[in-house]
């Protein structure tokens, strides 16, 4: 049984994370918390991001695959996924400090899955997606716990046009009821197989 759940912002904002300052001008849209049992010491958030990318590419069920296919088809038809002309100027990679770059385990601006890496610290990783529907950020934060780890997965969304709120309202039920639970279950399955015990 999944130990994942959506959590309120107060719990998340109590964590000591760079993102609270870094994304202070971007609305926090969604937060999930996953309990990952066992695993032993030494895991970093980069391990979790790698597992998430694997879950996204290999673990979707037929309903999720159909939704992804529909979204890709609509994206092509309406040009939603084309990079905006000013995407590089808008990118928060431009806000990464020299200190952030020195701490990051991956080069800011490199590609990871469907997003661009902003930074990847030992316990915190921030990715960015900019297209014609949203300027979105995925934040993964890994906290050690007595019985394993707690992984926080947060989504921030900055509007790029008047269409953004309508787009998010349209996709939110599918994200929260189908897509995210599917990805979370897959990530938990991989964790249990590889690390739990």
C-alpha cells in the first residue's frame, strides 16, 4: 500500500531548502510526501530523481499512457510544447549563483527527462519546464528518517499567459487522480525492489 500523500504547504515550508528563497516569486501548486522505508544511509536526491525518470518512462499504466498520448497530440496540434522565443531569458538557470553551481551535482542547464536541471544538491533538486502553457518547476527534497527516507515532491507553476490557469484547471484532476499516483506507485515499487529491507 502506498504511503504517499498530498501535504499542506506549512509542513513543506518548514524544511530548510534553497528553493523557498529561490522560487519566492513562483506560486506553489502541489506537494506530495512519500515514505520510503529502509534503503540504508547515503542516498541522495539524485538517486530519487533517477528513479522518478525511470518511473515516468517505464511505469505508466494504459490509462496514463493514453492521457500522455492525448496530451502530446494536443501539444503538437496547438503548439503548446514549443519553446517560447524568450525561454532562455526567462529560465531560472540564469538566477543560479556561483555558490549554487559549486554545490550542484549536475550542471545547471543540462537536460534531465523532460525538464532542464536548475540545480541538484545532495538533498534537493530543482528542475524547470518552459513552454507555451506553463513555466513550471519540479522540486524533489529528500529527508532522512528513522526508518528510511521521506521524499517531498513539489510542483510550482508560474503563468506564461492568461491561458495558464485554464490549462492547469483542465489537467489538475488527471494529474492528481491518475498520473501522479501512477508515477508514485512505480517509484515506490522500484524503491522496494532495489533498496527496502
